[in-house]
C-alpha cells in the first residue's frame, strides 16, 4: 500500500523543495537556460498547452531560445499550494505560477497558471522529473 502525506504551503517536510522553485525563478530572471535546465532530471518532461519537451536537453534548448526571444527580461514566480510526498524521496507539488513581463510591477492575473510538478531526491538534491501547466483562469486562490 502506498501512503501519502500532503502538506500545505509553508509546512513542507523538506524546505529544499521550495528552494527548487526559487532557484529556477532566479535562472529564469537571469535568462540562463543552462542553469534553468540543471534543475530538471535528464529524462524530465515538460507539457504546456501546445508544447511537449522530452528530456533535459530539449528543455535547455527551448528555454535558451525563449529567454533570447519572447521571454527575454521576464520573471517567473511560483506560489506553492501543496506538497504531497508519495514516498520519502518523491513529491508531487501544485503551484500557482505566473510569468511577469518586463517592467510589470504586479503579477497579472491573466498570465497565471496552475502547475503540477513531480520531483524526486537523488544524491541529496531534488530534481524536477515532470511539469505540466495550464492556464489557471479566474479560480486561482
């Protein structure tokens, strides 16, 4: 039997999980595709509306191109809504995430996404294995 333990944001059993989101946000703000992709496992998958990126190399290449183009000078923010541990080394994380355009002082509701992340701990470090995001709509809480 598999057990799980769900924690609300701010009560995580492992403070290193929220740090993953802080570090990916930092790499995003720096426009650093290499540093961004380093938080993804080699066989990670990213699914966005109309986009499928299979593997760390595809993620790195796509993000480098995006940081040089449409995502240049943007910021990324994540609010961790829940963390569910399916085992001591595996977590499913739900976030409300937003991409903030250059010069935008506030988070813009129309750009919010609800995302599901699967992370696992390897060699003492949490890595992203899967990411799936969709527009959050008006129900973001």
